[in-house]
């Protein structure tokens, strides 16, 4: 006697369960892709803000260099032939009582700057510009500037040009 | 597949699609704004640096001419300020619509008391300011720093 063949009956539970997980999966993919695009946009805005901040720091340092160079071309021109380490002690050619403080630190456009170093330049035929290194006290950003000097003894040196030369 | 399941799946998908579309929309508009600001930043940068360079070159030529003529400095610092304004007017190429450029004697308007005190004994100088799209860049240009005068 042949046994009755049992045909597989599709399970109601398996058929019923596929649509909901599928919609959850697709929704998750949609949301995750949107979130990643949003994160990228945020990152882009943050980079643009950082670039603007960097340019403003450059502006502040360039302005500070103008200020220092202008001061060094005035009453503080006597400091031009000396390295900055000697300014406090051996400002021999300067007027009595002249303080080096105005060229050692200051404030320009609400940014406080500090002179890190000054290496004197050489005027004349073998001319070499002096090197002025400045930093902003906020963020400790430093830049190097070249200061062209002119003049020959017995006249004091004078500033004739200023340009940024990097970090 | 029951009707309840279909309804539930549709609801979940519709909510997710709606939120996702909103997020994409806001991300795209942020991106567009960031790109516009970036372009403005580059234009402003170019304008400011071009004018600063023009001033620097004109100052170097003036100092050289004065040196050739045997003068130590070409002019007084007050004359140098007027001369710089003239040079800026000569060098001024048409600005893009969104960018404006201004020069001002220090102290700059936003600095007030602190800068006023700090700059009281400083040689005369000009602030070169370029702005647009809510971005402002400013740089000081001191004629004495370029050999145009001696304070």
C-alpha cells in the first residue's frame, strides 16, 4: 500500500515575514546614506571655517610684521644691526632710556603678537635681508618675514622693504 | 502577507524615505552654501593680496627712484598715506560684485580703545579691508615698513 505523499505546504509564517524586514532594511540604508552625506557636508563647512581662520591668522601676523617693521624704521632703528637676543642688554646706539618692549610684543587688530627672533640683515652690494620671526600668542602660529635694510656707515640702517617668506 | 504587514512596511518605508529626503536636502543646501563661501573667500583673498602686492611693488619702485635721486626717503609719512591711496585707485581693477574693498586709517572701527592706545605712537598706516558674503579680511600696510618714509 502506497503511502500518501505529503506535499510541502508553504509556511504562512515565512511568507508573512519577508516584507517588514525588507522595508526596515531599505529604510536603514536610506537613513544611513543620508546621514553620511550630512556628515560630509558638515565636514566641508568645518574645513571652510578652518581655512578662513587660517587666513585671518596670516592677516594678523602680516599686520603685526608691518607694525614691527614700521617701529624698527623709526626710533627703534638703532636695534636693526643687533640680533634680538641683544636688544635688552646692548642697545648701545639707541637713545638713553629707549625700551625694546614696543618691538618685542604688541597688539594689532585684537590679536596679540610676540617677536620670536630677529636676525640682522646686511645692506649694500652683498645685501641679505634680515629675518623677522613673529608669533601670535593665541594658537602659537609663527611666520617668517624678510626685512630689506639699506644704509651705510656712519648713517644708521633703515628698513626699505618687507615681505613674508613662510613659516 | 497580511494587510497589516503591508501597511506597516509602507509606513516604515515612507517615514524613512521622508527623513532621508530631508537630510539629503539640508546636506545639499549646506554644501551649496559652503561652496559659495569658499568661492567668496578665494575672491576676497585674491583681491586683498593683489592690492597689497600692487602697493608693495609701487613702494619698492618709489624707494628705488628716491635712492637713485640721492634722497634717503621719498616722502613724509603723511604724504605716503595719500600716495598709497592714489596707488590703490590706480591699481584698482573692477571688483567682483560681491567683494568690496576699503581703506581706513587705524584704529579700525572694530578695535576701539585697545588699538587706539596701542597705535597712538605708531607711524601712520592704512588698513586694507576686503569683505563680502559675511567674510572680512584686513591687513595693515605701513609706509614706513616699506621705506616710503621715516617716522
